[in-house]
């Protein structure tokens, strides 16, 4: 069967206030984890999942993101002249990895609104959504591909889900859902979802994370919902409305997610991704071991 999901939408127009002042001018999606901007990890995941069209919804920093995925003749020429084939290949790969289009979200009116901005470029076909600040490390089995596999069997929208124990669940959108046979017990059929519930009110420990496969009917839902606080159109509200028309599944993905839009999550991702790198891991591990951790980390600044 041919690939049914070809397009991946990257909402990257949020203000990134948790990362100020770094994000005053630069979008958080361009902050590097080790040596790649956060958004490149997501784009690589989309390509490894079989998508060949990347649609980035930008606010500020549009040019930075466009340039990052474009050919830089000066850089490539200069690396070739200096006989640096490894670096040249790295620069060339970024520019040639996918067909990238950008669309502007003029005001950050919420995640639902950001997805709606991609309507014209997506057209009337199912598509993937990757929130780039959620990094998902799942070697050999990209998170979006896991959702696509479910979509191809169920022909319905699928949301990536993570089990979150205890009070931390209150920071997430949470599913009310029941398990569905097959898929190694990872698949749930959703009956409702709540945004950031109190721990006592959470309907489950299944948290929504930033990967989705959506049917195009979601656009109609986003156009119908009423804006919530701050005039924002919430994707969760549109998904709840979609539930009245179509089934939606939650899938407990295999892999580890880092919230790189949060400072602590970003630091953890940086440490773990660096430790996994062949060229950096061993030396970085030696360095970490050499730290006198009993006398550090008390937060002086
Ligand atoms: P977040 O809530 O994590 O991003 O949105 P934010 O608003 O930029 O971050 P903080 O809380 O102020 O630090 C999740 C994703 O949705 C995008 C963001 O760029 C991020 O990838 N988003 C959010 C938009 O594209 N547009 C919006 O209006 C809101």
C-alpha cells in the first residue's frame, strides 16, 4: 500500500516565553540541542516516517528557518575549497532533506490556529503534526511513523500519548479512553479529552504529547470552535468536536520524549543526546563523571 501520509506540519510560531531572553528574537525551534536546531530533529523524524513535504508554521524567525533548510552556496563553496568533505556533506544534507514550505501565523492565536494556517498547503488529505519542541528519541522506529502505522490500519486520527504518573499529569492534555485489542496494548479509543486537569479530576494517566496524525476534517472543526482564553483556538477543543464525527485513537508511543521548550527539559535532552553521540559521548561522560556533584547544583545565580 502506498504511503498515505505525505505531509508533516510543524507549528513553530509560539512565543517561547519559557525560554526568554534566548527567544526574544530567535524562535525556540532554532535553539540547538548539541549541534542541530530543535526543528531539524523533527524534520528528520518526518522524513524517516515517509513524509516528503514539510510545512512549517512560523511567526518570528521565518527567514532563519527557511534559510536553515535552504542551500547556502557561500558555505558549501567555502567548505569545498577548504577540503572539508564531512562538514560539506552535513551542510548539503540539511538543504536537501525535504521539500520545505513555510506559512505565517501572524499572531500566536493558539496551536489550533497554527494548524489551521496550514490548511491550504495540506489540502484534503490526512497529515502529520509534529510539535518541534517535543523531541522524541525512538531509534529505528520514529514516533510519527508509529502513529502512521495505526492510521493505515484504523483510517482515523491518532494522537501520541505518554503515561504520566502522579500530579505531573496536570501539565498535559489528558485522554478519557479505553484500551483497544492489538498493537501490544498500546492503542486506546478516545471518548473525551481534558486540557490540564487537576490531578483528582484527570480521567486517566494518558497524556497527549506533540505528535498527531489528523484527518483533514480537523480544519472544519478548528474553523467552528470558539476562541478560548486570550483569543486562542485550542487544538484540543477542535479534537473534542471531531470526536462527535469520527473516531480518534491514542497511541502510547515507544521511545523517550523530552520537552525541549522548557529549560530543564532542554538541558536533559542536551545531556542525553550528547551522551548518545559516537563522537562526543565517551569524552562527555568522562567530563560528567569528573564533576564534584556533591558540591554543585545549589543554584547560586
Ligand atoms: P507551546 O505552548 O509549547 O509554545 O506550544 P509557546 O507558546 O511558544 O511556549 P511558551 O509556553 O510561551 O514557552 C506548542 C507548540 O505550538 C506552537 C509552538 O511554537 C510550539 O511548537 N504554537 C503555539 C504555535 O505555532 N502558535 C501558537 O499560537 C501557539
